[in-house]
């Protein structure tokens, strides 16, 4: 099996944990030297932490395990295109490659709404691979919102209220 697909399947498993916890089902794993060193799923609701996106949870776990906030040469796999906040975390962590599955048309900050990782003022850039297991990644998130809307709805993502 292709390594990108293998690790994206691990990210999908994390997304399913998020869904089971009532969170938006996004999952991520961070890989260094072919080994998962950090994993995470969306958990801002349960943790009362607006920064607890899957990417940041995985980066925090990997940095703690590595004993270093710089994760140079690592690859982050995430089921959905990262938002602007998460792109910033990827830059600060010095992630080498981002691999993502589904596009996020409204808030995706890699190709959909803005190409944040290409901003000229950044002191670090990373490679991007998009569309790995995109159908599966899209289905899990669309299924989650369809279920929350009772099988119908406007197609708009619901906004969590605090």
C-alpha cells in the first residue's frame, strides 16, 4: 500500500474518534522517519479549547514526544484541508510536508480560500500533497453533518454555539 494512503487511513481512524466524541470528524497523524509520533482529532468542544484542531493536537503530541517544538522533516497527514490557524502551526513547527484528503471550500487555507503557506513573509515553507483518499475523507465529514441536520439541510455547516 502507498505510504500516503496508509497514514491517511490512520488519520481517518482519528477522525472517527472525533465523530464518536461529538466533534467535527477531522483527524491527523504526524510522521517522522516512517513512524507516527503524534496523533490527534478535533476536540475543541470537549476540551473547551478553540485551538484543539486535529492538526494542532497531533503536532503537540509529536513535539512532546520528540522533546522539540521543531519537527523538521516530518509529514502531517490530515483528513481535511487545514485552516489558517493550523497552517501557522505547521510553519512554526517546521513540518516538511502536508498531506491532506478533502478540500475545505470555506476555510481551507492551502488551496480553497487562501494559499497561506505561500505567503512571502514566512520563514519556512512546506510541500503539499492534496487529495489522498479524498472521497473517504469527504464522506466522513459530510456524513457527520448530514446526520446532525437530520438527513437534510441547507448544505451549510452548522456553527457550534458556546
